[in-house]
C-alpha cells in the first residue's frame, strides 16, 4: 500500500473523528448546558390562554327585587386529539369491559386494578386501532347521553366529519356538568372538557324590557350590552375578566397539574334602579291590555315620583322578551325615543307662564270668540263655540283661542323661555341610549307661536311630558329623571349614590299649586272626566294630536296620537302618570277618538291600582271649587 493512499485514509479518519466529536459536544450542549433555554423556547408550543369571565353585576329594583342576574352554564366539548393516544383509549375501553364483570362495584381497589390490567391486555390483543376508537366514542356517548337524557346515537352523530373540536352540548347546568365530569373521570374517559360561562338571565323578562336591555356580540364578536341599561352601564356591570395560562401535552390535552399563573377576575358592580317592579307590573299589564284592544301602533305609560324624579314604572309598546329576544327590533323605548306633537297637554305651559308672570290670575276671563278669533292676520279655531271663559275654564274646555290669549299676555319670547325651562327642546339626560331631545320650530313666526301654545309645532317625548307635569306637582321645580339609584357591592354596601338633582325652579310654588287645582277641574268637569279615580282627587290634561303626513304636507285626521297627563292626588301629589297611545284603530267609524276617550281611562286604571299599591289613603268627598268655569256674564 503506497504512502499516498495511507495519507488519504488518515485524513478521512481524522475528519470523521473531529466531525463526530463536534456533534457530540453540540448534543451535550443542547441536552445539558442549554437545557433551560431549550425548554423555555418550547413552552409556547404547548401553552394556551383561557379567559376566566368576570361575574356580571345584578340589576335590582328599589326593593332589591332581582331584575337581571347570572346563571352559570357549561358547554361540553370533545377534543379529538386524544384519539391519537393509544394509552388513553385503551384505559377507557378497558374500563368499559372490566366494569361489565359481575360484582365490579363491590371489588376493592386492588381487585379493580387487576381487572383493569387484564382488560387492557385483552383490548390490546383483540381490537384494532379503529375498533378501539369506535368503542371509546360509543362508551363516552352512552355515559354522556345518560346524564343529558339524550339518545347516545344523537350524540354520536356529532362526531362525523374531520373536525378535531366538537361541541357536544351547550347550556348545560352546572349541576349536570359536574355529574358528567364525575362519570367520565370514574370511567377513565378523557378528551372531554367543559367551557364555563355565565349566561344573563331575566326572572321577569317582559317587565321593563326596553329599560333593562340585552347583551349580545358586537362586530368584533365581543360580548357587550346592546341596549338599555345593559349597554349604558356595561362597563360598571361587566367588571374585568381574569385569565389562566394552561399547559398542554403532546396531544393538545390540558395538563391541570402544570397550570401557570392565574389572574383572578374582578366582579362587576350591582346596579339598583328606581323602578318598583310592583308598579312596573301594573303599567305593563294596563298598557298591554289597552294596546291589544286598541290595535295601536305604539304606546307608553310612565309613572314618576315628582319630588325626586324617580321613574317608578315605564312601559312601552311594542315590547319583547329579554330571554327570548325574537322581537329585539322592538327594543326602542317609545317613552324615551319617540318625539311627536302632543296637542293640548302642552297648554299648561302658556297658562303657567301667564300666572307666574302675574299677567293673569285664575279668575281672569277671556273672550274665546264663539268658535274662533282673528289675531296677527290669521284665524285661530276652536272645536266648539265657548264665548267667555275663566282661566280654569279654558283648560276645562281645552280652548285653543283661550290658551293663545293667555300666551299672548305672557308674551312670545317669555312663552318660549318657559317652554325650554319646563325641559322641552333638550334631552333630560336619561341613562339609556336613544333619548330624543324634541324639536321646537321657528320661534319668531307668530303662526308657529300660536300653534305651539296648543301643542303643534313642538315635538316632545313622553318622558319630557312626565317631567314637565312633575314641575306642577312638586312646587315648581324641574327635576332630572332618575333611573339608576345606586351602585351596590356584593356585601350590600352602597358604592355610589345617584343624587337627586333639581335642574331649576321653573315657576313659583303658588303657581304650581294653582295649576294643579285647575287641572283637577279638567277631571271633574272637562275633557278629562274619564280619568277620574274613585276616592282620590286627580288632576290632568287631555291631548289629541293629528299626525303630520310628510307626503301630502298636511295633518292626517285619521292618524292621531292620544295623551293624558295626570297628577294624583292633586292636593298632595305622590305621582305623575303619562299615557300615550299612537294610532289606535279598529274602534269603528263612530267612536270618538280622543285623549279623553282613550288615554284618560287608561290613566284612571293605572292611577287607581298604583294608589292602592302605594297605600295612599283615599280622600274625602271633594267640595265644589269656588272658581267658576264660565264667566258670570254668561250664566
């Protein structure tokens, strides 16, 4: 063998030795010296983050009756990655066969282990991989079906296809979920787990649905409040979600023994509202019956404490069920979001303004012109000829010509100032989305001024009407409506209280009291007679307004909005109630559709029931007022 060949052989061997030595050093480095670094870099491949949902706060009424609460539920999920593990499958199927032995439940632990070991050997020897998978799934479906009271075949159907994550069942109660977990664990069945969540539940789902609102997913698939208080108070009710970092094995299964840091969730605050669900039930029931009988398009009833601005009851139609939500498109609150020309209920504004400015008193007489008067180059009409009427008489007869004359005595600029001071033309600050602010048309036009004094040319909401009539009921103060009373902690401690807020003094207490007495005459002798409440002194005003047709540019006589605004009792007001019915139909051509014939009787029903609910003592027989309706010159 020549020297050249030996030399080349030596070089090859030397290269192999150095190469293998370098590889050995690298392996030792990876396995020993850099083991910590290697482990760390591999962790993200087997980590997952699980959100721990925060418990949403409850919504309760003023008496702590629960309106919105949470119910824990679970979704059963199958992670089919576990089918890749032979040992997992064999353990479960072996348990199935071993448990068929007579007396299995009476075996001690050692005997059960021996039986399981024997069964595993038989499974491994006698069943193919496909048969083991099928047996495992069939066994699991039988166990789950027993607890869910569902046919195992129905559950097995869900495992068809290529998906590795199967939703087996949703909305499982926590009690049933725990039973399933226990049953699967006892039988060594793995690969199934529960995703826990809190479902929002409403014990009285048709009461105050517009105010409470619902939750749902936004465009980013995030669960948020979509309407009502669930939306406006979402951040307060939601709290803050927690999170848990989980480690998974090579099959993707969660290893609970190696879970990492947990950030606990922060509970949401509870919200106490001013509603009284007893009163809410009354307004919902009475409005619901009337709405159906009248075949109306929209409607609302509001009951408010005039002294605090607390909303005690507020119902709107159409409505929807908070738990079902099939008619969620009806989630807009008519009481808050509808703005319309309301007619004669607005006559209190110019009358109160004239009194407050001391331009008139309740004995002042005006000539209503026997059906109409000419002013500023145009004619103002009444529905009937009245002649001379006193201050109270103008309200009792609901005279357009009379109310305009009192408004004219107050002055156009003063009238519009009082109109705004009563809260019209601006939102009340009500804490649910979608509140309308109303519209006040051209204030410099005298025709608009005349129309506005009897409720046309001014668009208002039922809520604004409720707060305006509360001004008369509480001594002349405009109050901000309150729906949220306070925020409550889990232990019942009050975290934050919504203050009672007086916006402004609108008229003097003298004027407010005088207006209440005048409104009492409307119920005793005028257009509001059907609003009378037996045993109680009630006052109020009717309103009948034709709706504007944007196509014909005229008011439509066949489409009307009917309103009654009432106070009870007038000598010591405890609540104000506003009834609005939009476009009633099906009453027959001869039925006299008006605020006095339709809205006033609904007020009477609501007011009587609310008075009894509040344990208001009935008033004694009411003496005749000294103030006459018709001037003595006409008697």
